[in-house]
C-alpha cells in the first residue's frame, strides 16, 4: 500500500477504543480467532502451522523482529472493524477529513499564468462529499495512484479553487509527495 492508503489506515486506527493485544501469544490467538484456523494464520504470516500452535499454547513467547512486525500489522489491519467503519462513515457523511501534506504541486492553467510546480505544505479540510469519494475509493480497493488522484482533486476543489469561488480552469498535479497525514 502506498503513502495515501497508509495515511487513511492510520486515520482509521486513531479511532480505536481499545488497545491492540501486545503479547505475541495474544496477537496470534486474535488472528486465529479472526481467520478460524492455525493454517490460515501460518500462511498469512509466512510461518509454519506448528509455530502458530506453539504461540497459541504459550511455548514460544518472543517472536523475531520481522515476525513481530508482521503480526502487529495484521492485527492492526483487522482490529475493531466496526469502529473503523463508523469513523469513515462519519467523515464521509458529516465531518469530512483533514489532509496535511508536503508535496510538489504543479498546475495546468490559462496562458500567461505561473504553472511551475513547487513544494508546498498544505493543511486543508475536505468537506464530506470530497472525503466520501476518497474513502469510498479506498473501501472499493482503489490503487495508490487512484487515491493520490482523488486527494489531488479534493485539494484542487477545496484549497486552490476555494469551493468554486476562484480559478475555475485550474487543474492541479500532485507529485513528489514528501508526506501525507490524514485525520478524520
């Protein structure tokens, strides 16, 4: 997943009401509960089924660093799906979201205007209709390029065109992304 997709996931995770399991055994047990079999968890994490069973029993307590990272990532990805859905739905229907980014913005505009791209740091609230398009695309499994395009369109409408009050023919190019931080 890319920079915009990961930022959307972090924004969802900020709405968790309970902390994720910390110990390796608790994380593996949670994954087994979600995936229904130790074999499925083993395939998910790239380890043997017997190793998963040892974690469940408590025979192994400390995973290797790479495995610990994979386990934490997979648990975070599945943790509190209703809270994620509720937060995304609220952002898409009522509150919108805030995008903070540092990236190169270039413009395609009328002749005689400045359209050279330059690095800008922008913090902008996107209204619910624009946030809904971005979140809907993420839920539908959009690629990183599509998410970046939707984020650029949202910033174009909200920041550069000021909701249709100026720069009607302006088209924004969103490239060389340094960082993107999205919050609901």
